[in-house]
C-alpha cells in the first residue's frame, strides 16, 4: 500500500510542470473530477489535456501542500494553489492577476497509483482575486 509519499510526489510533479511525471502517478485508466467546475475527465488523454490546460491558463502555477492522509486505498490532501492568470481559463481571458486559493483532493488508489481523484477548491475566492467577481459582503 502506498504512503503519503505519492501525494508529496504529486505536488512536486505539479510544481515542476511535468505532465509525464504527474501522469506516471496514475493508473492507465484514471478518472479526474474537477468538482468545483462540474467536469469529469476519463482516461489518460482527457486527464493530460485538463492538466495541461491548467498550465496554459496559469503558467506559474504551484501548490503548497498543507497536509496529507493515506488510509488503505483512500487518500486525501489539503493544499494552497498559487499562480497568475495569464491564459484562457474556461473561456475567461487572462486577467494577469495573481491568486492564492485553498483546496483539497480526495483519491482512490490501486496499488501505488491513483485511479480516481476529486478536487475541491474555492471558485469564489479565485474569481474575486482575479477581479471578475466583486468582493463578498461581510456580515
């Protein structure tokens, strides 16, 4: 069974912007669900395209890992996503503004590989920091 090293390696691969290294951590038939955006990507080609789109939209994208948990065939991590919006993101042209957004991932593991991943992060904070949504009112 894998330990938390798979999650540490995933963050390192993302921070290196190395799609091959990232995808090497997944099974041959991965499922990636971007819960925040309501997207499901099935298979290596679809997952590669999705992840590559992230690097296009946010060329300086990086993650800070907050914590990890691996329990048998399940794992979870909390992280902070940091970058600058310098490319198209879901049809929204670049704002060239920086962002810092917290999120979490849930994983299903098969052996030492990720079979499925679900990401949850704060879209309101991202859109507010990018200047396309007004600051939420404070109570």
